[in-house]
C-alpha cells in the first residue's frame, strides 16, 4: 500500500465512548518510550502527526489518525511500563487500553512494539497474554533496530520470538531513524485491510 496522507481525527479519554468510523483500525501498543509515535510518523511520512517525546508516558489518550482519506485508521494507545506517574494514572491508562482492545468494533490487528535491545518485559507479556486470551490478532514490531549490527539483530529477533512464543518471521524489524522496514509493514497492512474488506463483503 501507499500512504498518501494522514490526519489526526480525535482523542478519546473514555473507553465507553469509542468512535465507530466503519473502517479498519490498526492499534499501536507498547511500553512508554518504545517509539510508537515515531513509528506512526515514519509509516505515514508525516513527522508531526503523532506527538513524540523523550519523556515516557506522554501519550495519555487513545488517539485516532485517519489514513488515505480515513479509509484506514491508526490508533495510538497509551504507553505502559515505567512512566513516572501515579499508580492511579497508570491504572486509568490500563483501563483505557483494555477498554479499546475489547470495545473496538473495527480493530483488525494490534501492532505490539518491542525494543529490539531488551527482553520483553512483564508488561509486554501481560499485553500479549491479554491478546491471546481475547483472540485479538497482533503483529510484533521490533523497534530501534539501528542500535544493533545485522548479526546482533538476527540473534535478538530469534530471542524475542522464542520469549513470546511466535515464529521468527512474525517479528518485524524496523528503524524509524534509519527508515528501514517500512515496505514489509505496509505489505502487512495491505493484507490485513484486504482480509477485513473480504470479511465485510461476505457479511
């Protein structure tokens, strides 16, 4: 697919008030500072679309972005993990993430972002177990691949796949900084949206 344009649509603070835009949604999830906003900006070619920050935990709402005239929607979920916020705030973010994942009518896939340099955290594994439990399809994206050599990447990709119980080919390597891995992700999005359209046609 070719992403020609992208625009901010809405931010949602209440998981009980999720918009139903009638088009496929791909959600982006990951721990704070894993690079979700940078990845969204990289995919869309719009460096100012999703707000990026060096401070963990800046995404506090469920943010919707329309792609190609709102024929597809990217949904940026709050980061989880080590953000320096009160436990009550973290619990609220967790409820928002859970509420979106179980409440969206148009979610086709969750892009779970993991930092390629580190082992998946307990929070990462909790999210993946949640997705398995609710039978929500997901794709694993290993970010910050510019930080490692090619040999290190091959090793880390296999280690991540083993740690979370998926095939090595199901771990996509990307670098928003070096602009690598984009074509594989766009091809994945193509396949997901085509499957969504085919399912709707059958209905």
